[in-house]
């Protein structure tokens, strides 16, 4: 980026960047401005895109899964033994809402012993690798804020007994935050206020890190993508893998029955004939409470961020741009006087790409019901619903010693 372009950018965003006008920029800030995607900022001036026509999408329910378990599991085990399945851990977030200023996976969920979230997830995966007597390649997405810490943490703990050669780290792309008037914010004198660009950019970030060659060399055909904040995630689950393969679908999604029509989880559905996810706040009361002849909520299967994607289909959609979602967040920043401000209320927009839009780009998706008490223990809050305490209770219920 030439000096004239730099100064033009600074003048356009001079509310917070005024002190930098006419000066040589720090190298870090210069690189950030050079990589900035200005099309995301243009979204602030556009009208909000309307969603399409929603329709219910049923699920392979637990009764059917139990009846067909033998055949589904055998197909999944064969795929795992043949090295056709990899796993992707989305771990770019911090544990801020837990009062923990490091990677969320480093949080100690134990009580009388130390048990890190990362450790519990690895233990869940090892249940499968022990059965198939083969390591499942594990790709861990970090962020610029926690990459170094996460890599160190795994090395320090000897990868919790997992094969180090089977673990690959890659960094999630970042996006700038702006105030409600569209002004770029500074996090420090040498950096814009940047944040991870949402969970939808994981595959492009993998490819940008050169891991596409690794997938090809290993002959991996499917990727099981899962979130760090659910300590009961069952990863590379042979029954789920087998069910998705046998269904002929290019994508699978684990779902749980919503505990009430208005539970704050996204529901797997159809949107204009494509598999999609309708957020809880997008449901009308009529949609939320609608039931079929068996009394099952039509929009009653909530996603738990555990997906299986066929890689050839992922490759096909990489050329298409995912929608960018604008969300309000609390973002620390330097004010006009250079003082650090830590807001108590949302003060800025962040730009995120979401995995739900990747699901929408798939031709079809198997909705696969699991038992929530065995597979859904999110750690999102310090207390209350989906909290450390509720997750600990579910871990104990599943025989995990804390």
C-alpha cells in the first residue's frame, strides 16, 4: 500500500485514527489496512437481506437410529479405519464470558481435579480412535489472539495423549470492528480493533494455511466440524458418519429436540428448498409452536454445531462468497485522546461469516437426532443456563470424574 492510499484511509476514518495522519504507520497496522476487505464495510449502507421461505425438515430420529444402529455404525467404522474422516475443532474464541482471558479450551472445567475443556474433547475423540485403532486427523482452528497460547498449551500437555503428528493448527481470518457510524476503531497504537470473522470461514482458512494438500494426501473425504464450547461433543461418531454416508447426503448435522418451542437455539429446516438454520428469534409464534400429527414440533430440532461435510462439495463452494452478518458487540478501543475504553454496552459492529450459510449451500443435509443429556453440554456462561455448572452436572451424569 502506498503512502497516499494510507493517508486517504486515515482521513476517511479520522475520528479515531487522526493522531496517525501524516506519520509513518507501524508495520502491523499497515498490514492490517492493506488486507482490509472494504466490501464488508459497504454492508452498513445496504438494506438488510430478507430470509427466504422456511419449511420444516424432519430428522432421522433416535428410534430409527437405534433400530439401524448396527449397519450405520459398521459403515462409519469402515470409513474411519480407511482414513476418510477428519475432525475440525473450532477454537478461535476466548473465555471472556467465563471471566477467563485465554482460549476457551484452556478453561479448567474440573472441580477436585484439573480437567481442561480441550482435554475433555480429546478424551471424547480418543474413544473412537481406540475402537478403530487409528488416529483421526485433527485440525484446530485458532485465532490471532490465542494461536500461540493454544499451540503452547497442547505441547505443554503432550497433546493430552493424542498423536502430535495427527494434529494441525491453523489461524482463523480476522475482520475489523467499526463504531455505529462506520469508523474504524483502534485496539492499540499499532493495531485496529480486530476480531475473528465468525465460524463460517473455517474451510477457507484451512485452505489458506495450506492444509488442502494435507487433506488430499491423506485421502480424507469427510470433515466433522465441531465447537469448542460443548464438552459432551461426540466427535467422529461412527453412527453419525455411517448414517450420513448411507443417506447419500453431502452434509449431516447433529440435532437435539428443543426443550421448549422458544429455546434459544437455531433449528434445522429448509429455506427455499435448501437445508438451512432458522434462528430462534426469527421464528414466529405460529412456527415455533407448530406440531405434526405425532405432536413433534415442526421446528423442534436444534443444532449443536456438530456437522459432517463432504470435502468435494466444500471445494465446490469455496469460490462463492459467504454472506457477511453484522452483529453488535462490546469492543474495547482507543478514544480520540488515545485512552483505552472498555464499554459496558455494545458500541460497535463486527462482521462475521457463519457456518449456517455453508449448510445452506449444500444440496441436502441429514438431520441426525442425538440425546441431549449425552451430547449437549455447552459452556457459554459463568452461571445459569448453558453455564460451567450446568456442564459439570451433565459431565457427572455421563460418568466423568470431576
